[in-house]
C-alpha cells in the first residue's frame, strides 16, 4: 500500500509544481513506482514541467466522471520507468472533482504505486479541499517572504483541521547572501513561526527556470545546487538521515557534497 | 498610537511592590478557557472571559476576550483583552510581540522602530490611562497554594 503526499502552499507561485515534479522524478529514479496527480484543474502545468503535454488524451476529470478508466488516463514518463502522470483537465474548473471522488481516486492509486504525489492549486478554496482530501501526508512549500509564510501558516492550520498533522516544510528560493545581509527571512525566523519539521531548503537557482522550460526536472541535473537540494529531500522522504545544509557559510553546498560523499 | 515599553527592569520589578500591585490570583478565574494549541494565521478565539493559550498566537491570528489574555508562548497576532470595556484587563505573554494590542477601548501597536526581542514574559495593562508594557514576575515559586 502506497503513501499519498500533497504538495501545498496557500500562496501561488512559490514552487509547488516544481517541487511535485522533482520529488516524483527523484523517487522514481530511486526505483519507486510513482504517480503524480495534477489537481490544479483549469491551470494545468505539471505535464509541461515534465515535458509530457503532447501525450495527454484523458485527464483526471475524465476518470472521476467515468469517461475513461484510470489506466487509460495515466501517462508514462518518457525518461523514467516507474513514473506516471495523471494530468489535470484544462477546460474544466476546480468544482469538476469532489473530495469524495478524490479520496476514491487516491485509494485506487495507492494500491498500485509506492508514492502518489498531488500538486495542489494555490488558495484555500474548493481546489485545495479536493487536493488534500485523499492525502496521508502534506508537504508545505513556502518562500522566505512574510506573505508566503503567513499563507503557509494558514494552510498548516487548515491541514490540522482536516486531520493532516505534522506537515513537512520546504523553504524554496532562499538566497544565502540576502539572508546574511539581513534582507531576507532566515530559516530560523520561518521555523520559529511555523513550528513544523523542515524537510529541505531549495536555493534560488536559474537552473530551475532553464530545466523547467526544457521539461526536464532539475533533480536529474547532477551539477546544480537546486538539483542537489531536491535529491536530499527525496532521500529524507525515503527515510535516510541527510544533514540539513547550513546557510551560514559560503560554499555550503561544497561542504554538503563532502558530508554525503558526492563529487 | 504606539504603546511604550516600561522603563528599566529593576524599576519595574520594584514597581510591583509599590502603588499598583497586581493580584495574580485574579489573573484567571473560573470563567477561563484553555486553548491547548498554537493559533495560526486566520484562526481566532472570542470568549466572554479569560483566555489562556498553551502555544503561540501567530501573525494573522486573533484573540478577543472579555477578561485577561495569557499566552504561554509567542504572541504575534492581534489581541484584545477587556473587550467588553474592562479597563483592568491585562495581556500577558512569554514573548509579547503583538501586531496590535487592544485593552478595553485602547488600541495600540508596537512602536514602528522597535524590533522587540523579548526573551522574558511581559504584561500589558492600562496605567494612568495609557497601555504600558512591563516585565512580568511570576513569583510562582514562592507562592503557596498555586493551582488551587
Ligand atoms: N528555487 C527556484 N529558483 C528559481 N526559480 C524558481 C525556483 N522555484 C520555482 N521557481 C520558478 O517560479 C515559478 C513558479 O514555480 P511553480 O510553478 O513551481 O509554483 P507553483 O507554486 O506551482 O505556482 P502556482 O501557485 O501558480 O501553481 C516557475 O517559473 C519556476 O520556474
Ligand atoms: Mg502549480
């Protein structure tokens, strides 16, 4: 029986889709059977980030409304054997799926996959409620901005109310130099408010933009700092102890590579 | 208008022995609710009595109480004590860093230039018609009959 993760944030544009793609791709390259579910109905883009847009025939709404069988809607990744995508519908809206349908869908997917990773839409409305309905665990993504942290806090409260306890936190787009200069919230500032477990920190990195446009998640790039950060997150999800990188030092990624014996 | 933090520690501590002693037994009475979690952004508590929070009150959260508000953690949201007009109501927190603090019909906020880093409990109350923040001395250790 697999596990269902929902990747959520409250605030838009903080990196949910990027994170979903990189966690899914990373877990699949570690040999796991993974399905990514795009629950951002109406604003489909997980397929684009994975470079699978041209293969879509059926989508999640076709499945939940009985237009096709689940198996027909699942798209196989072009690189990784164990990776699959259930795409969102582009032409419908977020009310096209109900929380009950989502729960049923997740139960089905869990039978076949080790990990089900759901890309949640921004906001706290129906789309959010649908996306979390079938989840066992939540990962909250935030950026080091006061407004994003505020929304993450709101989301954590709503997750708790929905019995999704102890979410894990990813802090995305951190810029060590700005943190050092006191121009950006530090990891400690954010944890002090949110009081949840940190599962990873992703630096601001133009390789994310480059790889996203190529439809090829950065986690597959062995040289980028953000790819390394996502690989660490995936190892933590798989239960490994990977030391958290210190943002204090310059070149902390170099040090990190040394610690975990890469390069 | 901004509230003012009390003068020096020793001054305030000695202040407890002087003019305006606070009867700590009155901080919470039988009309008190205990909130055993952190209040996160968007969550609020309204109560016709005292409110004690065993956790933080995060930015974007709100508490409104007819009586006192006690937060056993960081208070960073909006708080209103004495919401029904009680001028004797107090707000007490381990880390008192509210977005806005109201007692009775006094509405105050931290001074704009202040980055409070309170690492000791503080208490807000009305003194001479002005909301004032003071260091809070628990005195729990040398008090008999606590937790009556
Ligand atoms: N660490 C990073 N460094 C640089 N760019 C990033 C980083 N993380 C995300 N981005 C960029 O930010 C943009 C938004 O990311 P993404 O689409 O993953 O966010 P989202 O939370 O899914 O947004 P939405 O709420 O609209 O669904 C993308 O263009 C992505 O390439
Ligand atoms: Mg997205």
